[in-house]
């Protein structure tokens, strides 16, 4: 982005200690005078009756007004978006400068290719299948069955899609009969699953399989339209007023490749939380420890992949909602650039920050599913039209060719140390270990940078996603949704409804500023590296199961590093890199320059290979290829 051409100015706010400076006065260099703000979110942690009482207070006309005013003032929303004067215009939707770089060692996808044709090219990028990485002493580490493992089993006759579907249904029944219930799915249909699997089995018998995805079980977050199911958005009311007439485009593309769609996964109600605890459909429990949550809001999709029920699942990422649960559940979570994948058929909760994403067992699986579902539509309301998509040729990296290794070593990585280190020790240490391995094996260089106004960006994203959500469903919610919603969701919607025009517009002006800062960073680096979350998965409070949980401080810690991917629409991915002392997974996040998905996926594959030795098997794990 190009900064204002006027001479540098500084505009001070009413609060003397806080000022909004002209863009030209902020540097992204290591020695920048921009200070990192260590923030403790000022909001109570509430469950049970205390949460219900707080909900009633927030919804009361007079008391709610003063509570909202107090909370917004204490958490800097008023100071940043009411008490400041911005010099920049608002950016209402992510906009990018013209692409001025060329990705190397890629296969360029022509826009008119069909989903099966794109998937075939993805296989060409991956090389021999299945790819099973081994540690130095050649002892195989834990790894989920990948998409190519299913395809090989079907082709060899070791298994059939019908047999896998039967095993899947037995596993789901077992998860429902366990104590406590794992809460993976909101809806699944035995007859529909078996019909899809039978059709796929017939195609294999005739030698007419559609792609490597044929017969592979894929789950879909219940925020994405998928027949024959309603789309609930994790609520008890949305499907009563919004009827599903067709598959979402991303689901249609998976079906065109032969994938068996196995149901709608559980999610945090309306995506308005970070725990995955849903008072209507139960908490989605973490396969690594059922006493801990899976994360939100695509927690169900992350958990089914972690438990081995599917090698991949679809989610929607509006505020880290794919990458956060991926990190907490020890799987890969990938979101492409804003506008790369159409959102047609996705519940319209957040137009400019929400994007369809992929939860996958491996980076290879993420590449395959990404190839199947990518592509925008003419009716998509995007400003910066996507250039042709690329897929990374990683077979040379797997074969150890020097040229491929040189591509990894030549990438310029950016790290803001104060931000990076603002995480629990176990998270920080595992992420540094991954970076050290990159340096040792590939010679990667890490450049120290500064990202100004990170906390202001988090608040701007919160105002934006909240305003968009309430604008989309607010009238219907007030009529029939409020009485049928969980307490934590009702508190969130009360806050969302309070945002003013001024707060929203100034949040978009902050988007302009952050786009400028990040484009400056990408002049000096190719990828920004951070932990995915500031902590690992937390315990589920049994009292929270009925009404939900309000815990904004922990939620902010979980979302600390993910906002740029949504607010600015940048491609981003989380890769498992280790575990804490209690065995809970840890993820490393990569944030790429606009439209650089192939570069991001190549580096993610390299990191996954280096850190494969650290992966552990979940406590709850199913093997559908037995």
C-alpha cells in the first residue's frame, strides 16, 4: 500500500499516553520505536449462573448500556476508535498491490481446469505416494493415514470406500457411546454416506475413479451448505429461517472429485468463541485429552482429522478459526488468500474476514484439497482479483535435490521477537526448535522486524467481525434467535450490536494502516513466522457445558497471532511442531505475502518433515484402513 504523500504528522488522542502517528513515522525495522503492547484483556471469566446473570445484565437496556461503555473503554476500543483521529481512508475489503514477484518451482493452474484436473496436477507436485517421513534412526513416527494412503488401499484392493464408510460409522457410534461423548458431529446421515461410498466402490471396480479423492471421507463444518443437511451454524434456530437449497461451491468441487462427504462437524455457536464448547450439541473434545477443548470455531473439523476419522475436513476461518483448532489438535490448518476460494454457500457471518479453510492430516493433504476447492466466482465481491493459483513442486524436496533445498534456504523469514515470545514457554520453545532446524538443515535466515499497532489490529478485527456478524443476522436473532442461544453467544451478540458507525469506519482505517505495515514487511521478507497460539488447549469446565463459557482473556491469548490472516486476508498455515509437558499439541504459523500460497505450502512441508519426529498419537484415535 502507498502511504499518504503529505508530510509526516502526528495526531494525539484525548488520552495523553496514546497517540495515532502518521504511517511514515512508523518503522517496521527491528530498532523501530513502536512499542509492543502487553495486554491483559479486562473481562471476567464466567460460567454457570454467574454467566447467566452477566448475560441478563448485558441485555438490560440501561444497565447493559453502562456495562458495554465500561468494557469498551477499559479494553481500549473507545480510546482507539472514538478518541483518535486517523489520517488514512478506510479499507473496507482487503486490497493488494499488483503482484510483483514470481513463485519458483511451481505448477501454474489455468482458470478453466476442472477440480479433478487440478487435483491430478497436485499429485504431480507431490511425487511418489504415499510419502511416509522417517526419523534419522528410520523408526517411523506417528502419522495419520493420508489421502494417498486411502487411494493406494482402494487401488490395491486392501480396502474399499464401502468398507471405510462402515468403519467410519462404527467409529462415530463408538464416540457417541463414550463417556463423555466426544462431540465430533452435529449431523451425519448413515444412508447418504453409504450411498456415496457404494457409488465410489463401483467406480473403482470399473476403473473409473474420478481422482485421488475418490472414496476418501471428508467432513464439512456446519457453517457450509452441504445437502442433505441443514446448516445450523452451531445454533438451534438459523436452519429454521435459512434453508439449504444446494451444496456450497467448495463442497460441489469435492464431490466432483469423488470425495465422500461424511457429515457436518460441530462448531462454536455462530463461531463466536474459541473453545468449541457448544451448549446445544455438546463440547467438541480434544482427541489428545478429552478433558480439554478442541478450540473454535472449527473445532469439530480439527478433532475429526486428529482422531483419524477423516484425512481432511473443511472449516471457515474468520478469526483464526481453522488455524487455532488445528494447532490445539495437532493437525495442519491452512487458509488461502482472501478471494482465492469462493465463499458461495457459506453462512454469511463475516464477509470480509472469513474464508473457507482446510484442516488436514498432512501438508500434502492440504495441497490436494486446496487444489480441489480453489477458484473464485464472477459474483464474488472482491476488489483485488486473484492471479492464477500455483501449486508447489515438493517432490524434488522429498528427493533431496539441492535446487529444491536452495529454494527453502533462500526464503527470507521475518520474526517480531517481542510478539513471538509473548507465549507460554512450551509453545515458544517448540517454535524456536522448529526455526533452529530450518536454519541447520536449509540455512534459512530470520530477519528481525517490528509490526506496529498489533493490539490495535486485534481490536479493529474484533469490531469488524462483530459488526459484520450482527449486520448479517441481527434482526432475525432478536426475533427468534436470542431466546434459543447460549449465554456466551448472547453476551457476544450484545457486544457486537453496540459497535457504532464511527468505531466500524475507524476499524477499517486501521485495516489500511496494517496493510501498509505488512506490505512494507514483505518488501524485506517472504514469510512472517509466529506461534499459532499463545498457549495449548485448556481444560473444559464441566459447568460450562450447559451455558457455555465467557473467557475473553484466554480467547485473546489463543488468537494472539492469527488476526492478520483474516483482517488483511493473507494466506496462512499452522503446522504441528511439538507438544507441551502434558502431551498437548503446539503449532507454528506461517503468514505469507498476498497470493503466495505455493511458497507458504512448500515451507510448511519442509517444517512438517523436520518436526515429524516430535508428533505423538492422540489418546482418541481410529484406524479406518484396518
